[in-house]
């Protein structure tokens, strides 16, 4: 038996997941000529779980506070004596000092969900001591407008938090100084807050749950830290009901031109279900998120975030994205189920020209073991003017979506998308291409640069739809792969350095279309009956099939 230490599997503690009684461990598939058979997780030399090859994480519970634990990951391979083993030592945190049950009589919360309880819930949050827990018990349904979480706390939702249908509950009341004086972000004359949406900083309605605030003088500072949302319950917004009311209040396009998106007035003023901004060490787990007014979870100018074990349902929601990391770094997303009204995940970094000027990229993002079973799929862009890089996607099921995995931009954006690596996924399709929407604003001086993309050991089943999840016409049907760069004065803006290795295209009818690209390698790409439906444009350099 060959035993080797292999730091390439990156066995580590998932950021922000360590508590007094639990933690989450993650790792990469090992780089080996052999096929992984299974993983064994050992705690203090005792096996606690055996995991399949596609499962590269382990949640450990039942630990004791303030104790040191040794964890070992042992990897075995099919028809091989090779063994990989890595170890880490972790000390759990001190016990939580206090749990606040917001349903207790002292807070006078209506647990039937009939009456608004925003003020009472916010009081409980304000009362929560450092490292404390604000708890929504499983039998409680509580209606709220916008609330602000703070550093060093956990919101444990085992019941239901439901959002108000009144837009006023997502604005600060400027006649009530006690309501807004604690808020350190910027507020305009309508009680809207400065945030970011579709790539631009602007004043919008508050989100239902807010973590941090935007400081335009110091975007890379961190104003909130060490926040967890977990539990077995639900956070349910008021969806299109409140979203349409928000739009209507700012529907005068000549007065509010910045809120017009794709010719829809007022579209950009809506809040999100959860907004995390200029925050660090954030952890979401277990909760179901439903009926956002627009995007569900929006992460802006933040870092060190782990989101796992949650469910997102935004079917039927206009702009109903699932999770949008926006100029964020060091993000882990895994073990998540999506059924959305738009992109399941959309990685962003600002929009021309503001995104070029702010220049904060999204980078070091790992996505794995996801089920995307509705919506557009996984998107990188189209607001990517600050740059997007070092994205790893593996072991994901992306089926019944409009676009599968789509890297998208338009020539006005500038910026870049680079170092995107996808492996061991089953997807509807793979697109890297220009899109023609959300195109307002001044153009960047140059088109985007998109380079260093790879697909490894993936299965592409082919896009099947002529209309998207919201009923809009799309051009994805019967397409498996599309790589189309940008035309310019030179080939500098072609998509370049693309590798597809060990990729199975399941249907010979599905088209592979290439144009404005260079240094593209197809290695062991298989199609039924070896009948590839390949369409080539006139602007291709260095295309290889092996």
C-alpha cells in the first residue's frame, strides 16, 4: 500500500464555520491518475463518516467547546493501493454566552405573522451580546420589514421570518431619528440606502436582512464581521408583490433614469432578500430562502464567506437570482439546491465605467456539489468590469436550466474573466459569449478579456429551451458549446486559451459553435456516432482536436 501526503487536496476548515460544537471541513479531489473510490473522515483516529467520491466536504457536530480535535482525511482509489492522507488540528470556540428567544414575552413579538414585528426583532438583535444567538423558534411565524444584523452574532431561524408587503417597511423613516441614527451608511431623502445593483452604486430600498453597509470612501474596509444565519426554518420575502410596488414608486423614467433596466422603469430600486456588504467571516447554513423582491442573496465588497446546505426558491421573480457574489473574494458555495427565476449564481464585479474605476474583482470562489434544477444556471458576468478570476466549479448538477454554465459580457464592459476551471459536472451547456442586455452607461475603452478556461471530465446534455424560465425568447436551444469572443481592431479580444478535455456531448444534434477565439483545444471530446455538429466562424486561430 502506497501512503502519500498530498497538499493538493487542500484539506481545511471551511471559513467562518467553526463554532463551539460544530465545524465544516472541505477539500479538493486529489490530482491522481487513479479514480477516487471514497473518502474516510477520522476524528481523533476514529472513523466518523465515509463519503463518496463526489462529496468533498463533511459537517462535524456534537463537539465540545474549547477542546482541540484532530481530523484526518483518508482517500482511497478504485483498483489501486494508493492512499492519500491529510490531517488538521482544530480547537473549538468557547461556549455561546446567551441565546435570545425573540418569541419570549419581553419582546412582544406577534408569532402568528399577522402583525409587523420589525422593531421588536431589531431590539432583540441590538440586545444580543457578543457571540450570542437570536433565535426564531420552530413554531413561530414573524413578519418583519428591514432588519440589520451586527458583528459577532448568529441569527438562528427554525421558524419562519416573512417579509412585509409594504415598501415603506424597507425605507428609513426620516421623521423618526431613533430608527436611523444608528445606521452608519448613507441614506437619501427618501429613506433609501446606498448600495449596489446591476453593477452600479445607487440608492435602493433596504433588503429584508442587511449585514453591513456601503462606505464609498473605503470600500475595502470591513464594517461587519463574524455573522451567521443558520437553522431549519425559512426566510420568505414578499416577492413580486412588494417588488412591483417598489418599481411603481420610481416608475418615472425621466426623473429616475438610473433605475431603468432593460427598458423596465424602477427595476433597479428594489431591495434584496439578504444583502451582505463590506463584511467578512460570514456563514449561511440550513435555511430555506424564498420569494425575494429581486436577487435573493447579494454579497458586495465582502470576503471569507461560506454558504452551504441551504435551499433557494425564486421561481417567477423578476431578476430572481439566487446568490450573487459581487466584487467578493474567498467564497465557498456548496451543497445548495436552486430553483430560480433568473441566474442561480451570478458572479459579478461592477459595470462600466464605474466598475472599471472602483476595480475590485471577484476572485478565489469555489462552487461545488450544487443542484441547479431551474432558472438560467450558473453565470459569470455580465457585470464584470472590475474583473473576475480564479473560479473553480466541480461536482455540480446543472440541469433543466436555460443556459447551463454561461460566461457572459458585452464589449462595453471592459475588465476581464480569467482562470475559470470546471470539472466533474453534468450541465445543460457551456457558453462563453457576448450578450446584448444591461448595456446602458458609458463604454469602457476596450472590450473585456476572457482567457484561461477549462472543462474537464464533464457531461453536456444540451440546452432544450427556446424561451427562458420567465417566458422570454432565448437562443440556447440545441446548443452544447458556444465560444464567441469580441471583434476589434486586432485579435486581442478573442476568447483565448480554452481547454475541453474528457467531455461527453450527449446529443449529436447539439451544436458546437466557435468564433473570435484562439488557442482552443478539444481533447477526447466525444459525441454519439462521432457525428459532431461543429460550426466554425471566420475568426479562429490555433484550434486543435486530439
